């Protein structure tokens, strides 16, 4: 038995000195603004995973009204979501993701991001793919006001 899940996230860009995307620090002259470490990709993956198993969402698991979530490591959030999904008898087959960012360039970091996501989830790197799109210079992504991410994940019932 298979299930799919879809996750989406976006964060504003503001003053700062770099982004965390997929658990990897990427140098930049701006930063993503958020309650946690604002890792837009890990947040999208977390929601996709929870959605596939119909077991909640990131906002319900980690409310931004809880001080414990201030500056929280998104890898820890994703691991906790994975624990919830695994405990319900599911395992990940693969995931496919898209990052939306005018700048910085994401593709040079793709190998490191895939490696890190695979490590967090305890799956093979070959089961993790990532694409990157600019906003073609228009809209909040293109005007470098925000970054976004989407993820689709497939899970299957463990035998
Ligand atoms: Mg987020």
C-alpha cells in the first residue's frame, strides 16, 4: 500500500548572512526570516511526510506560539515527524523537491543537500531529488523578497 504527500513552504528574505536550505548552510547576503531556523525545504518535506500518512502538519506539531520552537533546528523537527510516521508503520520510498529562489544559486549545493536530507531521513541518496527554479525576476521570489519550496513524498506500508 502506497500513499503520497505534498508539502509547500515559503519564508521572507531579510537582513542577514546566509540561508539554511535542506540542512545545509548556504552563504548569501540575506537570510530567510522565521520562528525556527527558517529552513524552507525541510519544512516542506516535514509537511509532505506528515500529509502522506495523514498524521498532522508542521504547524500543529511545532506551534510558533511555543517558545521551545524558537530558533529550532528543522532537522530535529523533520526527525520527529519521521518518528511519528514510522511508528504508524510507514517507510519512505522517495521524495522529489523544488526550491524557488532567484538567488542564491542552489544547484551547486544540490549534492550536499541531497546527502544531508538522506542522512536525516535514514534513506538512500538516490531516493532524494532536488530541482531549483528562479522566479524569472518577477513576483516575490523573483524580486528576492522570499524563497519557497515544494516536496512530494511517496511512502509505503512496511511489511
Ligand atoms: Mg517554514
